[in-house]
C-alpha cells in the first residue's frame, strides 16, 4: 500500500499506527473527542526568560538534545516558543502530559510558527526540520507515557499555523497588488514542515488558526502533495 511504502522511506523514530483513522471514526461515533488547549498561554505560566530560549538541554537520555549554539545568536529569541522544543524540552513535554492527564485525546505539537517563513524573523530557518521533528517527538513521548500509565489511547496532531505572511491581502496600503510571498513558496514551506512532523511521530496534521483562507489552501495543497 501507499502508506506502507511511505513508512519504509520515513526516518521515523516510532512506528505508524495504521488504525488511527478507523479508531477515530469509531470513537467519534460514540463520543466527542477532546483536543488540548492553548500552548502559548500555558508557556507563560513558566515565566521563561531569554536565557531559557538559548539554553543547552538534555532530555530522555539524550545528552545532546540541544547544545550551546544559541548562546551568542544575534537576534533576541524570547517569544519564539517553537524553539523551546529544543532549549526547554522538559517544559514542552510536561505541558503535553498535563493536557493528556486532564483528558485530552489529542495534543498539538509546539510548532505554530514552525515554517521557514515564520522562523526567518529569528534567522532560524535552517532549524525548521529539527524544531518540528523534536516537537513531534516530545508530544509523542508524552502520549506514549500517558497511554502506558492509563491504558487510554492518546494522539499527536502536528500543528501547522498560518505564518506571519498573507496571500490574500497586500501589506502595502499603497499597492493592493503587492504580495510578500507566493502561493508556491508557502506550499514549499508547509511541505517541509509536514515532512518533519510526520517523521517526528505525528498521527495526524492540523491546519489551525486560519486568518487567510488562501494560506489555509496552500497548507491543504501541501498536505495533498505530500
């Protein structure tokens, strides 16, 4: 099958569960399935500072989860919450576990800004694969741990956000025809993100927080092509 062929070529650290779609359809016929809440507002509870966004980190036996590469990064990094999947994996994994423990069936990955388009603001476009892969891994680790503890299945949704660009509206009031990104460029960015999320362990992909339907169309087109 196409899925089996894809599974063989993926650099995926955990197996694909072939029954996810069937399980969801069966479960949804019986009850409402619950997704987690916001990631950003919960991160704020931890009162993280600039040094947290530049930290070295070890996690789950991996002493090289993140090195000191951000120590002297030229741009401020506080506010780039996706980066915390590298620098504070303990916090991100704990948030996922909290949501699962509270009853969520799905947790979204910490990848709202996980595209080359959005990460360009921080000069971190080159880390998009790693950010998405490790974000998915953190969420999947939490899901597997809660499943082990409770016997209740949990799922990881790869979060694809709208980026900080818009295809439908010009950012220049004096030039309505101007666009600062093309449909093709956005599709490419979304495909790169999707690839990393799937390899990182996601069970499904969420296109979320739609403020521009053309951006969402680019995301869905990328998913279809992937």
